[in-house]
C-alpha cells in the first residue's frame, strides 16, 4: 500500500511541476494586450470639473492633469463630458468607484484600451 501511495504522490508532483507557468516579468516576451488608467474627477466651484489621470507610471508623475494647447488644465462641464473625451482618445469605461480613504468626494473611473502592437 505504501508503494502505491508513494507512486501516486511522485506522479502527482511530476505533473504539478510540468504544468507550472512562468510569471511574466519586465523582460519576458509576454506583451500586454490592454492598458489601464485611473481618471479622478475633481469638483471645482461652479459647474466645471477638472481631471487628473494615473497611468501607473513613476509615482513622481503618477497623476497628470489634462491640459489644453496653452498648457492650462482642461475643465469639463460634467463627468459625462470627461467620459466622452476619454472615449474619443480610445478609452473604454471599466468601473466607477469612490476611494473611501480620501476625505474629499473625488470620483474615480477605471478605463482601459487596446494596446496597438
């Protein structure tokens, strides 16, 4: 009985190791098919809203405000106008959420788009 159990255990271990996969690393040939960003809508006084975008890069530049041709932050009439603007840039809405750790009532939108190869 011990021989049979040992043989089954050994066979199981061999099968597990042969089906193991390498996790993708920065230098691996695995390519992303989608990219994501987090858009934060910042309410301003009045009817306009500003946004900042986190593309997941260096923490020093993690959030970039969207600027117009003159370098001034773009203001939008509503969150829906922001979504229309981002959709025109190729982004698609995945989820909307609010960060419970923030004191202010900023709305976050998780967006994705296909990566061109």
